[in-house]
C-alpha cells in the first residue's frame, strides 16, 4: 500500500431528511431531487405512503416518476428486498436521483420481523443482516439518493428526590435504526413551515447557514459538491 494525496472525486450524494408527518418531507425532497437531476423525468420516488401521486400536477413541480410500493398487496412489500429491487429498477430506468419515502416503513418491517421471530435479543442475528443489505444498497446505488424518515416525539421519565415522577417530552426521535445518519453525507431535519435545519454535514456547504426552506437551487449546490466542485474556502 502506498499513501497518496487526498483528492476530491465525483460522488453520488446520499441525503437523509426527517420530520414529523405533515412537515413537508416529500415536497422538499422532490425539489432537492430536481436540483440534483438534469430534468424532472430523471427523478423517481419510491413511495410507501401514497404521497407521490398527491403531488402530480403541482405548479411548483414537474413530471417525476413513481414506484408505488404501497399499492402492492404483498405482506412483505416494505421488506428490505423490496426497496433494493426498487433502487435497481430506478437505476435500470436511467434515473439520476431516487427518493425513498419513507425508510421508516422498512424499519417497521424489520421490527415486525423481529417480533415474529420471538422478540429475543438473539433474533436480531436474523434481522440485522437484512437491514444492513438495505443500507448497503443505498450507499452503493449509482444514483443520488434522498432517504425520508419519520420522526415522533421522544419522552423521558424524570425522578427527582422529593418529587413525583413525571414524563417529559425531550425532543423528536427518528423512526429508523439508531446510527443511520452516520452513513449519509447530509442529514436534514424539517421543522414546521418546511424550515430545514442541517444536523450532519459532510459537504461543508451549510456551515453557519441559518434555517432555510429547501429549493431546487439547494439541490443544485449539492450537485456541484457531488461532482467535485470546490467549496468556498477550499484550496
């Protein structure tokens, strides 16, 4: 092995987007995907929630493609293998960006599978490899990938001496296996009003940037980074 100088190379962006239901994940993801792609018909949404068709004909969007997993009657329609097949289908169809909406359904399938196996710790030995295949398929996909994830309120029980125990809301927790965001280049959290907050940024594009609304232009900035363009401040 011979060490070499680190060099910027063209990559495919892997982006996560999380929020509670109704905060604009699908719409924002579509705008971001258009900026990453050369045309609307190069954007494909793999849909487990029925959101894609609802945005057909929207004045701010174009004619994107949909793979409607939710229409299948198969009990394992959200299993990792189904998402992996959808990623391949999008690739074979010549797409440039694919949106997974949402990965929470894949994780829920994994949790259900674990319960069916008995719900014991040892049963994760069968579940985890399936989930890891899903993650690897995202990372190895030769397209830009945007992964939508639901969030829900997270609570904690507080016990203070001399006081009655209470349950307090401590924030929002993504409904996906812990650590998922570490695999991505960018993790975006959406707040009310579609305001985006960058929670992880391997791109260095968003350092110091105030909360913002996702637009096609944001996707174009991300595409320039993915194609190896210099970032402000780089030498």
